[in-house]
């Protein structure tokens, strides 16, 4: 290539997609392309897509339309759709938008270089077959220099009746503990301070690895992995997501209480507070079991912060069943709750059921739930007032450049006055002076000495 070529990536969806985008950006840089902030200046545009709900899927079509037009004036523009919509739609997406050069499912992220070389050689490609995900040797181009995602298990073997993820992300594939530790050691050497271990159902980690007992007992669990990676020097905080109540163990809770670097924050989606609905969703637990898990966490770590996801308006949800969700939210008091109205997804059982609720009922319930969530989160925030919290500084506060932004161990966004050049990547003790439902403001009580890493 003679002239400099640029790429731009637009990422939708969850942390898995963000992590995949960072790896794909690393591959593109390796191929000699440079990042462009402006998609209209880029020679390669990659959309990493999400299809968890219909509105997520529709977003990509509106974006694509614009760039497909541009391609008519600039035929050497390369257009890629990666991620979950690519996997779901495959060939159909290529037919719908013939300007596309490459449609590639999430399992193919690490193969981007090979796929793209074939595109540059003149091919139009759909890569959506199930593959074994290879260990990646390319360095991801990460958005943050302080916190990093580390995939530990890809895919999901659950069959929640509303969910497309197993269709688009394939079966569970755990990475080997050694490969995970190696990546974390490398991150520490580069100056990263916090890692988040990622999996759609992180409690399933290891069950596909060799080393299970003949009875199927897993010898490589998430708990074992936490012990195994905990002592990597330089890493000060370890988080993990997403937990599944069906598999969440007391042994894991104890490990989190015992291991100082593991943050006291748990993201455990419950989806519904009603047992019949939980059954219809095939979630494999009751609201009583969910409550017991939270009680046990709070027994070991009274201050732990708890976040979750919930769906309202699942097919057949009655007013009383919805109220059971409200009741669970009222009783538990979440620090954060991601809420969504049920959206029927292609290829999922619940989409075909009778008793779909009207959009009106769904949005009414969503509003009522969100109202309660805000009240409860504001209550939970109160406990931080006047306290001294350790904040790991990540970036400037984009709305006020005299301030920096970081997170507490419990994952509350926190702002305080300071210079980002001095504080980035530092753990600072901050006295909390203002609390809001989902964020805090404070003043630094002790600025650490500038350390060079
Ligand atoms: N693996 C995680 C969640 C992955 S999807 C888990 O098991 O909890 C993220 C969230 O999107 C889910 O927790 C759920 O609340 C929501 N979600 C998934 N499918 C949905 C659908 N069809 N309609 C609305 N929300 C959905
Ligand atoms: Fe979807 Fe259920 Fe798997 Fe989560 S556990 S990704 S909700 S199928
Ligand atoms: Fe969306 Fe795919 Fe994640 S559907 S939520 S990007 S796994």
C-alpha cells in the first residue's frame, strides 16, 4: 500500500462487543491501517453490531444506508459488518446491502486479517460458520490505558427463551487459565491497573475444558481462576461479569470476600421477580434462590454493591407478576439495574408464543420500574456520603476538565478536582461530598506521589 489508509469502528452492544472491537482494531493497526475519528475519512469502516433487541438491530441499518451510498462515489471503500447482526442475518444481510464487502460473525473476530486480505483480493465474503476461537496473538488497541477487558469464556449454552445470544455467539468456549494469566501479566506490564473478566455466563467458565472429573465436576471454575490470577503484580482490581444465579456459588462469594483485589461488586441479572415467569424464561432459579444469593453476599460483604438486568413485558406477564418484579427491586435495593422492555427476537421460542403484550403495556411497566430503580439507587448512594472511597482514576471528566473521573470498588462513577496527567491510573482516596443516584462527587484527601511505571 502506498498511501496511508484509515479505519473507523462503530461498536454497538455489550462488553463482549467492545472487547472484540478492541481486538479487531489491533488487527487493523497490525495491517498498517490508522484510526480515523471521522468515519467519512476512513477507507475501512467496520460496524460491530448487536441484536439483543429489535431497536439495537435497526440502528445498524440506518448507519449502513449512509455509508453504502458513499461507496458508490468511492468504490475502494471497504464496508464490514461484524458481530451479532452479522451472525444472525449472514447472507441475507449481504443481499439486503450488496455494497458490503464482508459480513462476519463474532467468532471470526480474530480472523479479521485473513478475511480482509481476501476482500482486498477482490472477494465478497460471509463468514458465519461455527469455528473454534483461536488464541489471539495480536495486541488489542484498547480504549483505556487503565482498565481492560479480558475474555475468559465465549458463547453461551443456556437457552433462555427470549435470548438470541446462544444463536449468535455459539457454544461455550473457555480460554485456558494459562493464556488468561499471560494476558493479564502483559496488561500489568503495560500499566493497566484493573481488569474485568468477561463471559455471557461467567459461572460456566471451565466446564468445557479438559480436566473435568468423570462425574462432570469442573476442576477449572471461575473461583479457581480468581485464585490463579489474583497475585499478578501491578493489577490492583479484578472485576467479572456476567454472573448467572443458576450457577452462582457460595464458594465464589467466599473467594471474593477473601481476595483483596476482587471488587465487592456483583452483576447478577434476575430478569423477573416472578417464579412462573422465571420458569417460562428457562432461567433455572426462583426469586427465593436469588434473594438467598444476595443475602449470602451481604453476609460476607455487607457493603457489596449489587447490579442486575431485568425484563418487563415478557409474553403473558400479568400485572401481579410484574408487581413481583417491583417487589424484588424494592426489597433488594440495587445500586444499578439495567431494564428493558421485552423484544421478540428471531429464532427464539418466546417470540412465537401467544399472549405478547402491547407496546403500551410494556412501556408503561418499564417507566414504573425505572422510577423505582432511580429511587432505590439514590437511597443506595446515600451510604457513600462523607465516606472515604478509593477511586481508580480513568480519565478527565468530559463535562468539566478541571475534574477527573474514576470508579469506586463498588463501581460508582466518581468525580473530583484534579489533573488527569498526574492522576491517570492512580488509586486516590476521595472523601465523598455529593451523592446522586448513579454517581458521586468528592475531594481527594491524599494525592499519591507520581509513580512512573
Ligand atoms: N448473559 C447475561 C445477559 C446477556 S443479554 C445473562 O444471562 O443475564 C443482556 C440483557 O439483555 C439480559 O440480561 C436481558 O435483561 C436483556 N435481554 C436479552 N434478551 C432480551 C429481549 N429479547 N428483550 C429484552 N431484553 C432482553
Ligand atoms: Fe442469553 Fe440466558 Fe445466555 Fe444470558 S444466560 S446470554 S440471557 S441465553
Ligand atoms: Fe448484543 Fe451480541 Fe452482546 S447481541 S448484547 S452484542 S452478545
